[in-house]
C-alpha cells in the first residue's frame, strides 16, 4: 500500500481542476493509473472486474467554469444477487491551502491517497474470490471542490437500479498522530447518520414513545463494523460517532445518504491540521503539508483489513426476509 500512495503522490497534484491530459502530472494521469490497476487485477482474475468511468460536467462555488469531473470504478458482479451492491469509496483528488490552486504540489498522501489506496487494495484482495453480492470499488474526484464525485457515483448507482446495501467511504485513514502530539493507532472513527425524518413532528413523537432513534441503516452499519473489528482481533477498535461527519466538514458518503443509500465514513482517531489542506512549507520550525512522511502505514493496513472483511461479509450475507 505504501507503493500505491507513493505513486499517487508522484502525480504532483491531483486537484480536480489540474491537467486531464498530462501523462505524468494531474488528476487525469492519476485516474488513468488507477483504472490500469483495476484492469490489471481483472486480468489476473480472468476478467472478474468490469472497469469503467462515470462523469458529469459540473460548476459550483469551487468549480467556476464547467468542468468534467470523473470517477473510475471496478465492478465485481455477485454470483447470486448481482443487484445487491456494497460500494467502497475514497477520493483521489487533492488540494493545498487555497482550494482553487490547481498548480502547486498537493501530494494528498493521507487526504485522500490513503482512502484511494484502501479501495485499490480491496480490489486486489477480493477479486481473487467470488461473492453472492456485488462489490464496487470506486475512486472519486471532486470531493475537495464540493463532494461532486460522491454525487456522480451515487447518481450512477441509482441509474443502474442497484440495491445499495452500504457505502463504506474512506477519507483520511492513514496517519495516527495529531498536531498536539497525541497519537492513537488503535482506533478508527466511524461516522454514521441517524434517521433523516427525525425533524418531522409526528415521526419524532413515535420515536420518543417507541424508541428506535438509533436504528437507522447507517447506524447499523457502524455497529456492525464495531463488532467486526473486535472479532478480527487486529489491534483496531471502532469509535462510533453518531453524526454524519466532523463538525463543519463533509465527505462523499453524504451524497450517498442524499441519494437514499446507507453510508458511513471511516476516518482516523485524531487529526493533524498541519498536514491537511496545507501548502508545502516550513514556518517557525513546523512542517506543513500532506506528505508521505507523515503516514502510518501499519495503521492504514489495519483500517484496510477492516474494510476488506466488511466488504466480504456484506457481499456474502443473505438478503433480509421478505416483509
């Protein structure tokens, strides 16, 4: 996985507005390389992965002119229930201090080279096996510019008519130390949203009297991941955070939730903001920037193992009973 992150960092910047045609630098080169990795794994498993792209032309506050935003993905079709789908995602784009700066080096080792590496590694490992349900491995663009890649992929899933059982979104899963020196390589946070209809008074009244306010599908995914981590015994515990995301922040799983699909975000236990969304520089003896030197690869490996086990289990699980 270290080699994967090193390769992603080598593209200089993966900003959504960076070059789509340069063969060595920019978002286009990174997407093409990831697609080739999926194709390589597919060849090794006799064509078990269907690789593809889905795009949309987007404008927005951080995309001032119409720009094509592209996700790359690989589909591992289920042998029994191909329409029941679990999706693992990470965003391949990166940024520096100015979210509009598509020129400066933006290595994005942790944010979100780590999540993209988890997606690619999951495809490598699980493509060697068969599952009743379908697994989709997706590297998303446009997250830093407004969660555009998440919306594009969620819209694609809806257009395909997939029954999305879960989206496991991995965003910042590769370091274990914060800016104040606190380190924690034994915990991963899982963010999950409660019922979206809690604001409706009639339903809220029922919830107060009957309970079930924490029985939202995404909360159940979070609980499952917590128990799974304990059973795996890999030195990793899940901290369930019953909120969509960190305060004032967001991730691509939100767009899956907006589309009506259960989704959670996996992220590090502690964050270092000196290494996140920063120009590469040194000020007053402090090094800023999301560089590979700040990565904790044994920690990333543990979080990826949790993802792989969850994908395999969800894709193997029987469907719920008919009502």
